[in-house]
C-alpha cells in the first residue's frame, strides 16, 4: 500500500508500533525495512523526509487488522 503526505510522524510510528504483525517499508531499490524496529524507524525518518512531512511511502503489512489500522490512520490524520 502507498501512503502519502504523513505530517504527524510521531503518531504514524505509534500506529506502526500498535500493529500486531510485521510492517515493512519498501525502499526505491526494492529493499524492505522492518518498521517495527526502532533503528529502522530512525533510519527511515532521516532518509525520507527533511521538511517534517513524508511525501510518499510504500508499506507492506501482513495482517488484515494492521492494514485496517494503517488505513484508518491515513484517513484521520
């Protein structure tokens, strides 16, 4: 799933932390980073955005309830 224009970075990562299964960030090179890892979160924050907003990410979530949680976050942010 592609997510766009994330302006509340803290709430985004709190939402990721609440997910039950693995949530991965797909990089432009096709690599997958486990976003439940704090190290991966810090690396992705440093590399993806510089103006306080994440323009676009491709995420892979494996649990249906996690997909719902992420969609809900995007609709309500």
